[in-house]
C-alpha cells in the first residue's frame, strides 16, 4: 500500500482502516512538498495580471521558496490541531499514523485543484474540489476512527483551516513587508497634492 493508492481510495470515499496508511513517511513528505511546489507555480504569484502588466511580482524562485515552507507549516498546524481535536473525550486513542492519513486524504483533491490553478483555470472551477476535500478528509477520519463522526471530523478540519488561513495571511503580509524593505517591490507612489484616490 502506498500513498497514491490510499489517496485514490480516499478520494473515492472507500472505507480504509488506519493500517492502510502504514506506508513510509517519506511518501507523505514528497506529496506535501509537491503540493508546495505547485502552489509556488501559481501564475498569480510570479506573473503580473493582464490589466496591470507593470505590477511588481516575485521571481519564480522566490515564489517557490515562499510556498513550499508555507504549505509545510500549514500542514503541521492542521496535524497538531487535529491530533488534539480527535483525542477529545476519548474519541481516539492516538494509535495509527495520522500524519500519513491526512497527507493521503488531502493529496489528490489538492493536487487536482493546484494543477487547475497552474494551468490558469479560474478558481470557480477548482473551488468544488477544495470543498469536496473536506468531505474526503472527514470520511477518511470517520472510517479509520469510528468514534469520530463525519460531522465532527469536518468540524475540526474547518477550524484547522481557519488557523491555516490566519498563518497564510500573516506570512503574506510579512513577505510583502520584507520585499518592500529589500527593495524588490517598490512602495506605492504618493498621489500628487490635490488628487484624491
């Protein structure tokens, strides 16, 4: 059993016990890093929008250097929160590889939506996959931990997603300030006197 097989089975909402996620951790690490690379290849990070061709953007190497660690940080935050969430009231005894389970269940829907973004497909088409990923993850948790209901699992995933979103916002603001300080991105020019914005 490997992460690809486990991810496909999770995406198809098949019942999988924890034992199905006993593959080597390096496979999960490779999957998470791949998602980080695809996030860094998002054209909106390194290509100016058509309506603003002169807008400053990050070079590709910087976008990748920002996205890969950020995806890892978000995944680990989700992992640590879900470990706490699932063990509340004795729902889970802590046995089983939650790291691999979350990576496998998260991988395929995130991979598909990331590839769509890289190829410039509008977010409105990738959004259903992102929403479906909560169902995939919740179902995988419920199948592996019967005392964790689908709703309880999805609830924890939504809370962890809010924590990840907060981290993304803080990291993006910090990166923007750093790029201004380093002179990579110029400060917006002040409007001439008498001109209102």
